[in-house]
């Protein structure tokens, strides 16, 4: 990939970023970690990987406007069309599209190529550790979701059950704690393992702090009685 092509893809990415959890800094971290991991995988096409990293979240704003839209599917479609306008051949832009389509956690589509697996891993690394906490809280604030919710008996709801209202605690159990077992590459697993203790300690401290007496009995599910 020459500099002119990179600059055009980068400029298009900047046009499409719209929230603080999925901003250009997120893209740069994913790209940096992806290229670093790719050093251990000489079979990976770094041009494909670079383009896929830069463009993987360009469908986010469409999903914000219409929750029925999958940002990965939409991002893949937009990337395929945009890369075509740059004269990139069909095989390569289809490869980039497929990397983007399979980068999402909430999907049945699994990454098949090494480039797609690296993108998936590095996008998920960005929701681990301290950065992962910050980004998740940014996103929950952007969508108007709370840290936690209470059930009818005044208990803090603390699980990833599908019937629960959306919250940070639900996201922790539904997705965030499961990511550490979903990495495809050894390098990502090693990085994730180093970050896991920080993430878990924060969650446990937050859980302890919210399990307090509000004037009614609050019992954290899976936690201690705080009467």
C-alpha cells in the first residue's frame, strides 16, 4: 500500500467516526496491535490488514441511527464500495470486506483468514484492561445505559441474562469477561491475560461499592448480604 492510498483510506475513516468509544484513537490502537502481532505471522498480508483495521468501524454510525443494522455487515459493504472507487481489485477488497464483517463479537460469523483473526483479536483487546473499562463506560453513556439496574426486590442485577435490562454489569457478564477466552492468536491471549487482573479488580471494586443500603435491602446476586 503506497502513501497516497493509505491517506485516502485514513481520511475516509476519519469522516465516519462519531463516538468517543469508537474514535480514531481506537482505530490507531487496533492498527498498531494488529501490525505488531502480524510480525509473528509472516503469512499475513499487511496491506489487507491495514485497510481492514482502518475501516472496521465505519458502519457504526449507521447502527446508531438504526439498531437493526449490524455495523460489521454495513462496514463491510461500505468498505467494499469505497475501495472499489480507489481502483482496488475485487479479490482484495472482498478480502478486506470479509475481515470487517467477521470482526464483531455478537455474530455467528467466524473469521477465517489470518488477517481476519488478527483484526478480531486486536479489536477485542481494546475492550480489555483499563482501556476496555473506559471505552465500555463511554459507550454505555453514549447510549444512555446505566452502570447497573435493580430488580423488583431492590437487588442489584448482576448477570448477563438476556432478559435483564442493558447495563455495564450485564455487559461485563455477557461479553467482557468472556473475551479472554475468545482470542485466536497466541499473542493476543498473552496480552489479554496481562490485562485481565486490572479489569476484574475494577469490576469487583465497583460491585462492592454499589452493594450498599439505599434505605431498602440490596443484595448483590452472587455477592454478599449487605444488611
